[in-house]
């Protein structure tokens, strides 16, 4: 991910001065890459989201030490070790950076008219993907790269520190390869979504064979994941299985867009094939919920998409109560969810989906990490999505004394500081 502090932003103005009881605002420095260790102190409320801490994962009057891009120490401020330098966040709340595990950032054009028609009563249909495919194909490489980089910058400015994105608006071998390359330069994880829509004029089964053959071969060096839109108007369960099995055999991890537009077999297929995540989950049977609860497949809910398509909200409360792992992601794309704001998604999950603030934070951090299989550290890959010794130093400092403000003050500019892999970016 290549995010930087947004150019030309008036940071003092953006962070504001409020009379809401939290300590006075002080503009932090622009992106900092100083070496050595850094003690972050004055943390009013630290959400570690650390599974090892169980119910005690929120610390008050806390401090964190960051070194070599990792968390080196977490605990009470009074017990903090010395470090090369210190930053006092003056009573603010600190969370792990958001892990946005579902975005479609490689696109050109917008579909504002389609959105307006939806607000006037039209239903969402998969066919709009073709409109964005045409606009994306027409955009030059540099234009497209610039659009993607801008979206990543917006995401980082909103507290996102780890981000997945997909192909899926190319829909031929050359254009999917271009999208995969651009995505790999901009995002932490890339998903091949050649099976997003059968392009106009193509025979569906022939297209599936292209996806499973030359297209997969072309994108393979640039992607870690494969996805399929298993839905009415996109790919049948049989076609979806064919794509997923071919991609699994090529060594890719699996994800599925499922049960978005109506009930269907997407969830069952994802669970059967051991997909890391099934995303959308608006129309779930009791069997789907039980299958997810009994599996390692994460149910990723997309609150901004549900509002923008006026879909029934994904049953995140029911999934959590059944014991499923839930992730929250932005699904940024021009058709169903034109936002990278995870703060908004978390607020919506609390206000509309009836998650507690802690559950929503967990779903948008550790849940996203689980959906990308990045919740556990490997020797060369520190875990993301929670704060413990050895995890990546991805911190999101809110301009508020407590994380409840994310839902209590929805839509307010609450992101005050962002550290990504130990480097201050906002
Ligand atoms: O996740 N559902 C499939 N893909 C996107 C929407 C794509 C579009 O309409 O452009 C989604 O919502």
C-alpha cells in the first residue's frame, strides 16, 4: 500500500478544535519515517483487540512502544520502558488500523445515475459491472494508477492500514492482467475476480474456460486470492465451482461474493471449498448461518453497500450470536459502495446492524485480518488487525477519548493519526 498524508490538506483544520471534553487538539507532524523506537503515550483507551487478552483487551492509561515497524511493548503507561522518542496522544483512543478486506479500487468512471435510479426505486443488478468495465478499459494506465492511488490515500487518511483490492473490471486477458499489476502496486493483497460478470457478447461457458485458463495464467504472478460473483445474473454455482477449483489448483486462496442479491449457494460453496471469506451475506438461510458458524470461513459484511443498494442488512448480529467470525469491509466500488470510509462502515454496523462498538471494531480489524488469513504472525509476515508484541505497528488514533465516539458521532472526522508498519502517515 502506498498511502501518504493527503497533499495540500490543512491538517489543523481537518483535525479541528472541539469543545467535546477530550484533550486539546495538537496537529501531529506529517508522514514521519524516523528510525529507532517510539513510545506512544497518553492513550486514554487502547483497544488491543488481542485475542490472548480475552475480555481484558481494552486498556486505559496505556502506552505502546513501536520499533522496526512492529509493536515492541504494550501496557500501562506507568510501566512503559524508555524509547528513543515519544509521542503523547493526550488522552485519545487508539485502535489497530482498519483492515479493509474487500475493495474494488481498480476502476474508472462513476455510476451516479444508476445510484440515483436506485434511490428512486430501481433494484441493483449485476449488469452495471459492464458499464464500469467499458469506462475502465478506456482509461490509460497512468490515469488508472492515479485513480487507484488516490483511493488508497483516502483509505489511509480514514484509518485503514491494510487493504485488499481486486481485478474484475477488465474481463479479458489483457485488461485483467493490467488491473492485477496496478492492484499489486497499490494494495497489500490482490484478488483475481475475472469471474465478476460474463462480458457482453461472450458465451458464458467459453468465458469461464478463459478465466480458468489463459486469464488465470496471466494474472497468477500478481495475485494471492481468487473470487467469483456467485449470483443470479453473474455466475451459476456450477460455473463458480469450476473457477474456484481451477484457482485453488493454481495455488490461490479462495473468496466468494455470495448471497448478495438473493438466497443462493454461494455460502455453502465457500464453506465446502474452505474459502477464507464469503462476502455480502445478505440473504442467509439458517443452514447458511450454521455452516458459517461451524467453519473457518469468515462472513464479511459490507454495511455501506447494503445502504447504497437498499438491500436487507446482512445479519451480522445473528452470525455473531451463532458463533461465526464476522468481518466488516468497505467494498469500495462505483456500483454498490463508493466509499473507503471504514469509520462509516463501523458506525453503520453499530447503529443499524446492532453490533456493540467493541464487536464492530473487532470485525473491522481482527475480522478483516482473519478474512485475509493475516491474523497470525509468520516469520516474515507480522500479523495485522490486533496490537500485541510482534504484530505490525498499525495504529489508528481517534480524535476522541473513547472508541464509542465512532458511532456516537457518525460522519465526524475522527481519524487523528495513523501509523502504518511503524511509520506515521497521518
Ligand atoms: O461487491 N457484487 C459484485 N461486485 C461489487 C459490485 C460491482 C458493481 O456493481 O460494479 C460488489 O458489490
